[in-house]
C-alpha cells in the first residue's frame, strides 16, 4: 500500500474510508472522496459451488436472523451454508482490496498521494454464528467490534502501532493533523498523533458497547459486562482470540483491574449507578434500529 502508513490494532465488514486533502494555510480541508464500495459482478475467489438454498446462494442472512430473533421456521442451516456466507464476505473484502489499490495508484499517478491524508476504517464487523448471532449489533465480541484502522499521513514513516485504539480517536486525530480548531469542544477519544509518530500515548484501553453489553480490553484481556444481568466474563485474547473460554475464575487480578477501568468509564460516560437507565436507553435504540430495518 505504499509508504507513510500507520497500522493500528483497532477486522470487519462494511468497509468505508475517507480521503482528505492535507491542511495548508488558508485551505479548507474537505474529503476528496468518501463512500462505501460494493463488489458487484466481480469474479469470486473464495465462494465456490452452488448451494441448494436460494438465500445462501444470494448471500442473504436474513432468513437466519428471522429464525433466531423472530420465531421463523428453522431454515435447516448446515456448516457448509455458513461457510459459503463467510466466503462471500471474504470475496467482498477481496474486491474492495483491489479497488482500493486502484484508487491509491491513481492518487500516486496524479501526484496527490503525498499531499493526502487517508483513513481506512470500519464501523463494525460481522458475526456468523460464532456466538450464536448473525450479522451485527448483538454483542461486543471481537468478531463485531474489532475493526481495521489504517492511516496514511504525508511525511510520517510507516509503522505498526500495537497499542489498542478506538474509532472514537479518529476525529481528534484528524483535527490534530489538519490543524483545525475545536472551539472548546471535548471528545471522548484522543488524538493518535503521538502513537503514529512513535511517542508515548494514552492508556491503551478499548471500550465497546452494544445493547446492554459493555466491555474494556487492554490488548491481552477483555472484560465483558452485561448491565441487564449484572454478570461479567473475562477472555484472554492472546490464548483464545475467538473468546470462547471465560478465564475470570483464574485471572482475578486482571478482572479487578479491568473492572475498575470499566466502572470509571461507565461513570464518566453514562453516570455512576445508571445501569437500569442505560439498559432502558439501549432498548429504545434497538427499537429505532428495527424500525429502520437495520436490525432484525
């Protein structure tokens, strides 16, 4: 992907990106291009064969969602069906990868790449029954919340930043690099510029929320808290990246440390002792998403 690339430990779906002209005195930086690329008519590299079920052939997970969440008949899903959906998903990513390469090549050919700040990010991942759910907006496991984050910053040497970061950090980072005033506004995220430029930065914690679930991760462990039930689960992301084994009983020190961090974050963002109100608001948001057809 060329030079001047910073890759963060921030993998996922609806892949979106924005390209900003670099800030200059008297210049109003604005996106040169932004959007969502859909792969239509491209040759498949991963999804092979011709599944019997029409909705599987068409890459439509909604009948599965209807079965899981609406009481619709069991669609008779097989492991091969699920794998075909995963393969179609990988085909979409492969298509996008080729188109992004073409876009970067054109920027390079036109002489704009070295004067352009590029952000490659995603809003969420997709679940394929790894945790008994389909699609997204159901939980805070990594299949849904761990996403790619790559920045091309003119004049900055390429490097990989292993420290966990958050999408909330993007706006402060862009404002920092574009030298735009914030006029007294505050952000929950922080600028990633120090980490991009090889300087110490931040506490290295990632927070996520979806419905009644809240989580905090430090790159090694992730603690998930269900506000509705009051329960906790702790996962060792290095030993168990699929988050299938709760290690809370034997990792008490990590649990207490992350619980303290999660409690502080919740008090700061939602208010201390506000679990019931947070669950109520989450249910309202889910209703709105269902009304829009975004969620089953």
